[in-house]
């Protein structure tokens, strides 16, 4: 397969030449002299002048857009350092105008064409292979004994479901090591192919580079000997290497075998063993490798709809970004080839494959895993933990730690497709605020656009939208718009700047010929073209589009949808060629049975490579460019970008919502599993459409979904245009929704501190219960409850007709915080040995939240917007453990810029004292930073007095568990609060 660089068709310059003219020479000498001067002196000067002016005019006409874009970039160049200090230099390097093609065409001399066929296996190599250890040798096509043995594989029919008839023999050894060398930071090796595979264009010589990136992590890269394989630009993997001081692992290979092992040093457990496992294949369009793993407790691998615990029971997970209603075991919006494994003793490890190519991942009960990828190089990351939290942080730190979102984005968002007019949207906005529901951000779907075209406003139905957005800002609220990647390709020339400018800058994805844009069909009336978000000029183009539109409409965030990229037809309006890109030798188990199903042609040309190699990272590149553009047009404010499609590294730039889920109880429950997956994937700002997107919801379902959705990191109610209104007031559930959202806003300082921790360390915001107790197998399948950090456990009702929950509480002290205010009344306090407890949860109540003993949770008196809430006093919820100790921290900054000034206060409680320690105090802001209340949860026989630095304080004691202390303390000053 030859990947040709994208190219621009060279056009000859347009020259303005004077027309050929004839002059009559008059007989009179005076006129003859005059005409001679005119002909031989004046006309040449005029002609030359016209020629120069014509070329200048032509140049200006064709290049004015480039000058405008360079000027736009120059004006905002002062923000580049802000971007780079928080997001890194990837954009600067990758989108440099001087960037060279990063992929050269492959020549046939790197492939093997004359290798022998694989040897037929003897009986000894096919016998005594257990069903669970049979690796499929012929995963596609008709399986016959003759065809199987021709591949050097074993054939045995069985009635056991899923077990392959054709499987690899022992010691298949398709490649052999020809050299092996230890380096300062790892190992290098070369491999030679021993016989041909069943796939065309094998790579006979491979180079393996084992790179130690830390004591806990390593990267293994296998590519062709000349390193000519296309490598995904995202995620940007670390390049720093180090000499290991105390590694948690060792790397092992046998020169006489194929593959390698990764072994945990502490217990000699092999956590990844590809030595003589399956059939290693490395051809141009098919890379396959298998490994035995030490556990069937495998989590992650997305984005297809399944439980967080994937298991190893003959399951195939397909990764090829795809627009469809989420369904079980079908490739979804994103591709994340990473898993976490929990070992028998509760230690954890992670394995990641970095690629932009589509793939199948097959898990089998051996337990073992097989990757079938549509291209190379093969880059494998292994993370040794040893805790689940460590693995999560190590992986996310490798692919890019998540951005710190603006504080307002953690408030409640409201949207729907089908407002149809500003009047309808404004009515719902008003009634939501009048009902006293906490509410920060109004969104609009396609409705606001003219003819459903990006960067336009319907000047009839949404005539006064600009004024409405100004009103939002006046009351401390925000506004987010939908921006699809697809640009209308059917508009009249000169009438639609996004199309005109894209043609001028030549930044649209090309059709397979490489000579003109590819035309598909999305929401636009006639046709759609797609910006090439890998093109060096696309930043200038996209920034100009967003800036020009922002000058009309002051939106605060960008919602990037349909960016798989989605297409309402297969391939293009002109179809796709019948070639190896559209019909590769191996097609993963994709929906529609072909790669271009409801997306663009795999042969479509980007700047450096065909879409086949870039499909799964299209959205992440768009997210990076959009985040950069939003930061620029909003003068350095933190961007909010929410994307539907995703791949590793997206969380560095954007958040995610789970797409067009159904209004069903199953989808309600599934959203917790999805949160766990995207926490592992490094995209903490995530949630589902509250009440569901597709179909009609009902009062009970929507109430329960709001109770859960109030604790999504990204909390938004949104639905489709052919369903009923499902905003809280329209459904008559405003009281319970207000209650549960005030509960959310009460805990926002804790949530924001968790996002800061995620930004700094890569730790997840939402966590499954087993992150607290990985040694307890009971927690592995708990997907009906979840944690915020390690301090709060949320247990929502997920089944119709239920009025109670039965959360499983890991070992330790737990407190049921049943109201957001003063927790008046009974507070359940239990010391759990690792068991379930029944807690009432009527439909009219807030969601059961349990505070874990040993953690201090920062909080704040809530208001109707985050803007107002941030002006209120802070509070602390101190949950003591069985040793009467607790600790926690509070992070504060301005919530919207990158100026770097922040406050960090640590709190520690022990021996009847609560102490604060100011780690950093750089941000003074406008708020008073008052600590207004401290609530201590423990086991008290009595309370006689409470004081801070010797000064007595008012308190309320609700025996035997709750002590509420009223304070008026500036958090800038350290304090010691004592009770007795």
C-alpha cells in the first residue's frame, strides 16, 4: 500500500496582457512622430505597468486570505506562550507551515515477496492445546482444513462455541531475532521473517526499540527496519528516557522464540507474555500479535458499549470511530486500545497500544488477548502501577494529562435539539431560572444555524440571539454552540465564507484523486466538505472562522459533534474506489461490514496520508485546533470543548459526552460504566445526556437520571428534536432537580479540586469502587455506584419502581450525608467490614451520598450559578475514620484563566484538632475566602466546647455523629480548631 503525500495542483500564474492592437500611421509628419512616440515609448510603459498591476491584483485576489490569517495569528501570538505552558508544543510543531511530509511513499523493496510458505505443523505441535489456548489462525473467510494447513496451522473441529477450528501450532515462530542489544535506556533488537503470512506485502525485517520511560512504565516500538511507517501524531508520547533506579519490571526475550515478556519484579508475575503465543504477523495492512495475561479481570477497551469489566470470555472489541446510536458490542464513537488488569493479589497493571489505525481486540479465556490492527508501527505501553490509581495516572501522564476546565463548566447545562426558535429557548431558560434550579450554561444545537450551516445564525427564528447571549453574560451565565466539522459544500461562490476560505487555503480533505475536495452529505442541504485537521494551514483557517463568528455571537464554548467523521452516505457523493484501502485484506467487525460505512472514503487524502490511517484521530486533532482557537478568540480564557468522537489524548484538550443514548433504564445504568471507562481513558470531563437523547423520557426515569446526572463530571440535560420537552420544569420535576443540583453545587469546590488533581497527576475524577479496595474481588463488578475521588461514594437508583439502594461499602468508616445543607436528622454512620447496606432513596429526595471516613471534603454554600456560588463562604465536611483522623485539600484559582496564581490549603484532623496548612497563596481575587462552617462527622459521646486558636465558637451537636461549627475564618490564615 502506498501512502502518497497530499498535494496541491500547481496552477500557472494568471497574467494580464494587453490586447493586440493596430494603429494607422497618418501621413502628417507631426502625427507620425506623435504616434511613433506613443507606439514605441508610451504603449510599452503602459503595457508593462498593466502587466505588473495585473499580477499584483491577481496575487491579492488569490492570496489575501493568507495575509488575513497571518495577521490574525500575529495579533494573538502573545497567547502562544499561554497555550504552550499548559498544552505543550504539539500544535507549534505539528502545524508548522514548514512541516515536511511525515510519511514517505513506501517502495516495494521493504516488502517480502519470495519467502517460503509456512511449514506444515507436526502432530506434536498441534496436540494438547486446550480450547481456551487456541488462537485463531484464519479469522476471516471460509475455514477449511486444506486452507488452514496451507497457513502452517492446526485444524480441529469442535462444538464448543467461539473456539476456532483453525488455530496456531506451538512455536509458530513467524519471525526470529537476528540481533539483540542492551542500551542505556532499554533494548534494541532486529527481527527477520521466516516464512510468508496469509496477508499481502509482509515486512521481512523489523526493528524493535524498548524504551524505559520510568521505573513504572516502558514503551515497546516495533516497525519496519527503515522506520518508514506512518505514525499517528496524537497522542504525543513522551520522548524522555531515563536510567532506572528501582524498576518495578524487567523485560525478557528468548532469542530463539518470537515475542517477549514483561515481568513484575516484586513477585515475578509475568503480566504480558507474547513469547510463542499465537501468530505474530506484520504486513502492510495487517499487524497481529497475541499475549497471555495473568487475569480475567480486564477493564477498559472502548469505546463500545459494554461493562467496564470486559472479562476474557471470547469477546471482541472493535475500534473504528463510528456514528450510531450506542448499542451493545458495536464499534462506537471513539477508539481507546487500553486496558487495566487486576492481578490475583490485587496489584494492577495497564497495557496500551498507540495507533491511529482501526482494529479488533479479541479476549479469550486462556486468559489472553489478541490485537488485529490495520497497520503499523506497533507501539505498546506497559504500566506497572502497582495500584489501580497508579496505573490510571501513569497511562494518562503518558498520553497527555487532562486540561483544567473552567469552573463554570462544572455547573448544570441545558440544551435540546428542537428549540426551533429563540422564543422557545428563552421561555425554557426563564422558567428554569424562575424555578430556582441551579443553572450555568445554555446550549443550542443545529436550530440556531441558517440552513444548518456552521458559523451562521438563523436571522428569523433566532433573530435576537446576540442580545440573549449578552443577557446570559449579565447574569453570570454562559453559552455554548454546536460546531460540526462538516462545512456546506453547496453554497453559491462568494456567499459562504467557510467554504470559500477553505477552497482558497486548500484545507479540505481531498477525494481519492487528490485533486478536489471530497463531497459527502451531513446536515447541509446539498453537500458537505470536511476540513483536514492535519493540514498545516488548518489552524489559521479554523481560527479565522471561529473568530469571525465570535465577533457576531459571544459564545463561551464549542460543542464539536459528528466528528468521527460522520457522513449520512457511505464514502462520498461520487462513491469510493475499489481498492485495498476501502477493502483491506482484513476488515474488523465494524458496523456496516465496511470501513467507509457512514463515514468518508478510506482513500480520501489528507495532507500527509490517506484517511485510512488517520480516521480514528480526526476528532482529537479537531479538538486540539478548536481549543487553541477558543483560547485565542476569548483572549486567553480557558476553552471549553466537548467532543463526541475520541481517541487517546483527547482529554488533554476537551471533554466528552456519550452521544445519542436512548431514554431508557438500561442507558441510565450504562452511563456509570461509561464514566469509569473515560476516567481510565484520561477524559474526566464526561457525562451522558440526562434523561436520554433518543425517545421520550418519563417523570420517574428523568427524575432518577437527574439524581445520577447531578454527579456526572459534565452535567447536561439534552434530547432530540422529535421527543417531548424534558427540561425539569416542563416535566414538573423542578423541586427534586433543584434539590439534587444544589447538592452538586455544594460539593463543587471538591469536584474542582479533583479536576486540578487530574490535571497535575493524571488521577481520575470519577472512580470505580475497586480503586479503594483492589484486594476485594466483590468490588470488581460494582457498576451501580461510583466515587468522586476517594472521598464521596454516590449510590443512585437505577431501576424502575425502586425506592432504596444497597451500596457496597468497602472496609472502613462511612457516613450517609442525606442532605446538602446542615445534614440535620439521622446520619447513618457505619464501620463496614466490606458489605452492602440498604438506604432509603425516595423519588423526591436527593441522591444518597456517603462520605468516607478519613477524608476532608471542601464545600461551599451553593447559589443558582457558579458565578454567585464562588462569592459565598466555604465549608468543610470532616469525616473521621476509626482512628479519629482525616485529611484533605482545597484548590482555588480564578476558575477561568491561565495566569497560574492559585491557593492550595491542606487540612488534617487528629486528636480532636483540625489544622490547616497553606501550601500556596497566590490568588486573592474578589471573594473573601471565608470558611463559614465546619461539619465534623465521627463518634462523639459529648461535646462541651469548640474553639479556634483559643476563641470559643458556636456549634450544634447532633449526637452521636454530627458536630456543626460556625466559623468566620479567612482561609489565608492557618488555624487550629479544637473540640472537647
